[in-house]
C-alpha cells in the first residue's frame, strides 16, 4: 500500500506535483464514441413471409388434428 510511483514526465501538460491532475483540468481518458455507434446501414422489419406462412400452416394442421380427434372420440 505504501509503494511510491516513479516520477511522472515533467514535460507532460496538466500534471501537478506528484503526478496528479489539478481540479481545474480534465484528465485524459478513452474516447466515448466507438466504431459501432449510430444506426445500422440496413434496417429490417419483422419476419419474412416464408416463416410466417410455415407457422400458419403448422397451426392449421394442429388445429385440424385436434378437431378430428375430438370428433372421433365423441362418436
């Protein structure tokens, strides 16, 4: 805990005594904007028609199966 850091670069602007940054200056940091900021080039909306049609057919076939099963059990 009591280790001493080496002397800071005395020619660097904004460094105070002992290497600290004075309160009136903002220390250097990483950039807040990256390459992935902003909207994507190609925006897509919803599902394509193929999967929706396949899901509709599957729902209709399942409903038909249960209706047919209910009719045969009732007889």
